[in-house]
C-alpha cells in the first residue's frame, strides 16, 4: 500500500471528511486505497480511496473551494504550484489508533507501507 505524507492540519481535515480534494503540484496515476500520514509522525492515521486526479484551473479551483479548503487565490496557488492538480478522495477510514511504519529518509510525498 502507498502512503501519502501530508501536513498534520490537512491530514486531519481529510480524515474528518472535511477536505475531499488535495491540491498538489503534479498529477498522480494512482487509483487505489492509500494511507494518510501526518508528516513527521511515521504513523498512518487512516485510509482514503484516491479515485480521480485532474488539472486545476481557476474556474474549478473556485468552484471546489469547500472541497480543498485552501484560503488563497488561484494566482497565489500558481506561485506555489505552477501546474496544480486536484487529487480526489472518498471512502475515508480514520483509525482509532495510528499504525506505526518506517520509511527511508528523504521521502516527502509517497512512501510504501
């Protein structure tokens, strides 16, 4: 299984089903159940099904503001991610107790768990 490393604030919103679109600077071809990892924790806090990835333009960025939870403008987003993509999640399963794992140093987005 793949695990996605996410800053704790965003991971918690995803695990509480309040954030269903993760904004990233690249696309992914993964369509599977993935683990949600809070960066720095080396623990999996739950799983989601990553079912879709799409190029974010200004129109859908604004339309999906509630889904991605970002409080910045599209222009500000482009300064962070020149080619933004939305990764769509469903079927959230938050664990009662996080599961520890270990990964190689330097992993910043995906890890094998």
